[in-house]
């Protein structure tokens, strides 16, 4: 814009070609390392291409057969269900705790002590290496591990609880880890949203005699709706990618009885066994699901700006 | 939240809420730190001490455990060096080129500007896992297996980092500065490196930390790319520790290894937390 005030048209054009030049590294990298892999993933999904023992089968073009056999096999539905169950188990406490903490942090009346310290601590688990965190939980909750030892010493249990052999305790631990790793992040996002609400609304409400509970449900929550949706969808996209924690916690088996096997763990299995046809089909399905969810995020953000 | 407080008079209400808020915050803090407390305690205890049950007091075996770990089969030092190298270069590449991309979109008017910006926003959420298959095949064809290049170079195209930089430029870089530099005869590339980048220092620092951490913690792609023992990064070694026969293993070593991979990040975070916590909200909300 400033260029135009300078007048000379030739100059404007010659500067603006630099826009393209500065974009070259991004575009080249994107094409080589993301676009080409994406296209070849889609291409692979139409071929029969796997190893059976020492024999290499394919690649033979088989159209949509991979998708058919993938979707008609109950496995993918079981793994989708596992992924969603563990996401919900982590997300519900996450959103409740985050809303509560964000409303406290952004409420000047409360005059919280050490707010900075608390914010630092709640964000801390997000930076922990997920695989190391899962390994830590595996050792802590092992049959002879410290948690069982503490529970026995406190007299809560009289013999070790086998956390790793019970469906719901394994899922619960994975959900707990996801909760711990992400509630701080969500709190900070919601806090930023709450700070954006016009304080005059709160003042007017409290002058009219509204309690803090009423203010929270009648003013804060409705105004936060776009950010809540944003948080929920981005968390769902993240949840579908759940991998490190269950993979390391269960050593890639998804035990007990594959009840904690997630979609990406399934994909990883196909990648390791070099079953490129099925792996490709699974990738494409995941790509479309995350693509649709991203479009939703994109639309919300557009609405927010206008 | 606390419905019972509704009936109490207003002054008391706020006091009660303050007390409840503080208690809950302390409990949550304990919930966050509890695991790391046990980790640090157990890293100082010997295997036989731990089999006898948990005790909240540290013992004196930290160095012994550490020496045993180094004497074992796990390539701990090379893991650390590999992780450091990959994460540092990723951070460097990612922030420099994302700043460049953001500057291109912010400072110039060209035909595809809007389309390009929309496009980058749309690919922001696509997870790396869904293109991993094609990515691995490509790396196989380019003979880049066991190389750090496929883990470092792709960070040049980092839409989230780009977006943060773009937001930052919008709020801090008046185009008149760019214009003034032009009048003084500064070339466009020179202007970006010498004038724009120094002005972006806070944003570069925050994003460098984030990229470093996510690269440090990354497990999925490195595990598929790096196979040789001397090329492996810390997360791969941790997963290897998990698949080793657990009961035969010396638990002291396991705890020391976990502490070794997460404590550097925790220390850096605690030193820089003020900037980091501010940075999170800036980057994501206005998306």
C-alpha cells in the first residue's frame, strides 16, 4: 500500500515479485516433503502391495478394494471406538477444569495469589516428552511399582492392583496423561478468550445483583462458545492422532485385548509391516476426517473475525 | 461452580470462593508435580531398595544408577547429541524460514497473496502421520534413511509457526520502516535480515523454544526414519527401554533415563516460562 503512494508503477511491481521469492523455501519444502508424500500415499491406497512371509505381493492396481476390506474389517471400528473413548475420557475433565481455572485466573475480584506460578505449573506437563511420560506412568503403575506400594502402605489395597491388565485402568491412565498434558494449554486459550469479553458486561450484571455463578453461565459461557468449539475440534484432531502415550505405555500392543489400540498405532503397524496398500487407505481416511474437522475450525475463525 | 455459595452474602461469597480457588489450585499443582516427585526420588534409589516398597525420601544411588545406565547397551550420549542436533537445527530452520514466509505475506502485495495465506491456514491442521507413508517411500528413494535431513528440513514449512510470525508482524512492523530502508538503498533481502528479523526477536525466541521442544519430544516420524543405534534420538531409546524385558531391568536405570530425557526441558522451561506462557495464547486464539 505504501508503495502506491510513491507513485511509480514499475517500482511497485519490481518490489512485489520479492513476495514470491520469499515464499520459495516454504513452497518448495511443502511440495517435496508434504504434497508429494500425500499424493503418493493416496496413489498407494489403490494398490495391493504387501509382504507375506518372504514373498512380495504386488503392487497391483485393485481400485477401491483396500478401502472395502479396511472398512468391512471390524478392527478399524474397534480402534476408532478406542481412540474416541480415550479422547472423551480425557477431554471432559479437561474442559471442566480448564473452564474453572480460566474463570478464576481472569477474575480480578478473586485476587489470586501466585497466579503466575500456577499458570507455569499447569502448562509444564505439556512440554514433557510424551513417550517418557508414558514410560514413567508404566513404571509408576507397574504391579510392584510405587503407586501400588503407596496404596498398600496407606491400607487402601491389600494386594497390588494390576493396572496394566484391566481395560478401564489402562484407558483411564492414557486419558489421565492426556488430561495432564493438555488442560494447561486449554486453560490459557480459554483465559485469553475470557479476557476478551467486555468487562462492562460483568459490571452491569453484578450491579443488577447477579451472582458469580449466574454471570458464569449466562454471560461468560455463551460468549465463549466460538472458542470452546475451536478448542473442542482442535482437541479432537489431536485426539485422533493419539499415538506416543498408548504406544509406549502398552509397548505397541494396545493390551489388554487391543482395548487401547488407537488408529495411528494401527497405521504404524501397517507401516512397519510394509503393507502400503492398507496403510495408504487408512491414511487417506484419516486425512479426510482431519480435513473436514480443519475446515470447521477454519470457518469458525472466519466468523470470529467478522 | 460452587452452587452452595449462592445463598451466602456477597462479601463472604468472594472470600469463600478465594479459599476454594486456592485449595483447588494447590491440589492441581500437586497432581501435576506428584509424578515428577516420585521420578526424582526413585532415580536416587537402588533397584533392591525399590522392590522393598516406596519411600518418599531420596537415597544415595543416583550416581550409581547413572553409571550403570552409561555402562549398559543404551546409547545414551549419542541419543542426547542426536536429539540436541535435530531439535536445534529444526528450531533454527523453522523460525528463520517461517519469519521469511510471514514477511512475504505481510509486506508485499502480489496476486496470489490471499490465496497463499488461505492455503497455509488450511494445511495447518493436517497431521504429519497421514502423509507418513508417502514420506517414508520418498526418503527410501532419496536414500535418506538414518539421516537427520528428513527430520530437519521439513520444518521450513511450518504453518503454525508462520501464523504466529504473521500475527506478530501485523502488530509490530509498520511498513513505513520497510519503505524507509528502501529509500536508503537497502536491498529487500538485506532489509529482511538486518531490519525485520532483529525486530522480531521476541517472536523468534518463543517459536524457537516451541519448535525445539516439539522436535525434542517427537517420536512417530524419527522412529520410522532412524534405525541405526548411533542415530537414534531419546524418545526412541525410551520406547526401546519399554520393550526391553522389564523385570530383568534395573529400575534405577529406567528412572534415571526418564529423568535424563525430560529434566533438561523442564529446567529450560522454568527459566523461560514467563515468555512461553504469554506466547501460547498469542499464537492460537485469534486463529
